[in-house]
């Protein structure tokens, strides 16, 4: 982040510590990276040496591969890397790790830029944009490969893919040296240049680091570092027909960018020795500046009831299991945004789950809790009836006057009177939720029910209920259609009970219900979303996650909402009282054709 002096709210002292913060604090105290120079842009040792002392105390990076839309797991990594840089006077780079030519696309590049910005971070610092792409480093990577060959640390292997695999050995069996391993640097260099010049078929040979075929760490058994691949790259076009392997490219990208703390997920732990080996060789050769970056691993986010793999999310999109990357059920950042998630909620989530070194599953309700918490303090309130049935107040005309409408008001937010009030009408007919009326009420049901006779033959009155912000009413009955479905609920208005008027609470009620007047209610489409999967760990242990797709993850209803929502704009969030938090859909909502998405319910009710 750009701010070199962290604001009060973000000082490290206010944050729960974790092992990464401890490492960084130690490095800052020890001056581990104090001698570094920064050449003003990524570059080799000579480039940085002529620059000033690095103005960034630490450098971290978020290095997505632009092969899909980012998801909540990436959000954890973004908040972590950008957050650490911000808190410790550093800079976080956004780097497109685009060294693999086949899978990448500019559509994804743009979506990643949007997602990081939307989450509240940016890569501008000290007057420089730290947005980089790894493919810009292909020349340097090639030069590094030639250096390794010349210094006897790499060789071209012409064994078949199958032979290489067999000769690598396994956990119990050391590898076997390739017969090409002992060739002279001159011969290797000539061969490698032939690879570069397109004289050999894809897969005919690879460049391998010469390390130790007997290493207990299989990643050090002469890993491949360059392969032949005729593919057009979205940035470099057809300039190259050889491409570096990820494990070779990544440490170099970090070093060229002066990264200090290279933070990745645990599956790269076994790659760290190669990372360090490569850094040592290229510093020895004078190609890279010292001290080199260091890799640290943390546990990836596993979130219940979703899958967090770009490939699996892509499958949901391309098989039309959802309506796109931004479907509100998707755990993608665009999906969460459309669902009503805020950057604050996601940042709170990232902070709350913390960083650890052991894998675990985080319950989806933790994420929902963060959204609820951030929306509760900010979202304007509104009344909405999601499953409307008409309530007729039979004595309205006598009490209030025929055709008359009465004005009611309610606070926009109960804890922020300064936000003012919203107003709406009440009249003879109002919409109520079907579930707020029971002809035969179960025990403990305090909303609307008609007069009855108890088993001993005693007549019992209908229930008295307050129409929230309105009057107290007494239920008198209902009408039904031929199929027995309730078509209208009937009640009478009780005099002098309007909310906010003197003596209005003289009639005690046990139930309060929300409602919208027929006269001024707006019709709206409401999309009720539920979890995308019924299995808490849809893809654990190689399970086919498609099998546990929740068939009821979307229910669309035609609701009636209060008139204050007429001015709702896309992305505006509201609490629909008694129902939950809703957002005006950023794609389909329009004035005169409102569409709201359920973001999260008021309580954690999943499975209860
Ligand atoms: P996917 O499997 O979804 O494609 P990836 O790890 O291959 O994920 P990258 O684009 O390579 O995706 O990841 C960019 C950064 O995000 C990496 O540093 C990676 O460690 C981090 N990241 C990806 N998934 C998670 C996750 N579930 N939790 C935390 N960090 C993650
Ligand atoms: Mg990846």
C-alpha cells in the first residue's frame, strides 16, 4: 500500500500477531533488508545497485496466474500481503504470474485488477505503479538459464518424459543420473540455444538444474527448469517457443522485484530448498542482488460449502451450474460482491481467520457473520413482504374514513437517528407475509390467528398483533380458495394504538409483524440464495463436487417492498426487517424494475 506511515487503525499493535508478523518484526529490528537498493523498477543486481536505498521497508507480492477469476482464498492472500506491506511501511506488488502461455487471458487480467482495487488495495507507492507481469522477465530468465549452464549447474536432458519420470526415483529410492548429465557446458549451451531457436519438437528435451539425483527431497533431483512449448503468449506473442517452469520462474520474479517476504501456500514448502538454491547460484553469478527474498508458507483457506479452485469454479460456469463467474452463489470475489459482500466484511474475515501453518476448514458461517456485522451498523432498514397475502382491515372505513391513507414513519437506522426517517402509508389493505398467519396456531405462535373454540368449548378471541410502526389489530378470520389456500386475512384496527402516539401501548401484544400497504408497496423480484453445496466439504478426498450441488440454492419470489426502496441503486444494501440483509442486484436491478438479492439472513440459521 502507498501509505508509508500506517494510520492508527492499522498499526500492527492493534492487530493480533501471527508468525509472519513476528518474522517481519524480527527482520526489521535486525535490519535484514536495510542494505537493499531499488533501481526504480524490477531488475538485476546491476540495475538495483545504481538505485537509491529501497524506500520500501519490506516488499511482498500477490502473484495470481491470470487463468480465472479470483476467489475468497485469493482474498485471504491479498489481504495478507497488502495488509502486511501497509502495516510495516512496505509495498505490495501485484504481479501477473503469466509464464504459462496456454491458460491465460486478458479478461482475467482485468478482473483481477478490479478485484484487488475493490478489496481496497492498490499498488501505487512512492510515485511508482508496482503492477508487473512475469512474462516481462523472460529475457532475464533465459539469461539466468544460460548462466546456470555455463557454470555447470544445468544441462539439457534428452531422455523421454517417461525415462525422466522413472529415473527420478521415489521417496524410498534415489534417482538415477541421466546419461546426458555429464555433457560439457559448451555442448549444453549449444543444445539450449537450439531449443530456443525452434530446432526441436515440443517435449523433445528439457533443461534441468544439476543438483542431486539422490536428494531425499525429490524436488532437488535435477528439476526441469525450461521446456519447449510452441504456444502464443498473450504478452510476448510468438517470441518464445521455450518457457520457464513455474518453480524456476517464481523465485526469479521475486528477486527481480526486490521482494523480501515471499508468502505462499503450504504446498510449496518442499520447493523452498530449490528456491534458496537458485537464489544462491544467481547471486554467486552476480545476476541477482543480495540479500535474496525468502519464502514463507501459510495454510490455504478451505471454506466449507464452497470449492476454492479456479479450475473447479470454471467447471461450474462452463457447465451452466451457475449463471456466470459473478453468480451470487459463487465464492469468487465478483460473486461475493454481487451477493452483497463489502470489502470491509471480507477484510474482517481475513483478519478473523488469521494465518497459521496448519491446514483446517473455516466454517462458512464465519464469513457470513462478518458480513452481518458490517451491514448491521450501516444498512438502512426497510420493510418487505416476501410471500405476500392480503390483510384487510374490515373496520378501517369507520375508524379512519373511507379511502383514507394514514402516514407512518420509521427510523432509517435504529442506532443512527441522524440519518432521519423513512415514511410510508397504511390503509385498509396491507400485504403481510403468509407465514405470519396461522389458522390453527401451534403453541407459542404469537402472530396472527383467528378466534377459536378450545376443547372445553370456550370461545377464544383472535390474536392481537402490532403492525410494526403502525397500529394494533385483532385478527377476525380469513378467506380461502377452493383448494384451501388462504386468499385474505381479516382483522380489525384497534382505536388509538398507532405507534408513537400517546397511549399507543395501552393494548399489550405479544407479536409484531412487518407489512407493506397495498396503496404504496412496490413490487420487486427477490432472489433468495442458499448454499451452493449441501456437503460441507464438497471436493474433499477427490469427491465429485457436482454431486452435492444444492438443488434449492436459488428461489426467486415476487415480493412487495416499502416505497423508500424506489430510490435504491445497484449495490445498495438494506436490512429487510425480520428477514435479513439484501442488496440491489448490480446487474439486473433498475429503477422501476427492482431486483434484490439475499446477502445473508439475520441469524445463522443454516441446518437449524
Ligand atoms: P487455484 O487453484 O484456485 O487456481 P492458485 O493457487 O493456483 O489457485 P494463483 O493464481 O496461482 O492460484 O494464486 C495466487 C495467490 O493466491 C498465490 O500466492 C496463492 O498462494 C494464493 N491462494 C490461492 N488460493 C488460496 C487459498 N485457498 N487460500 C489462500 N491463498 C490462496
Ligand atoms: Mg495456480
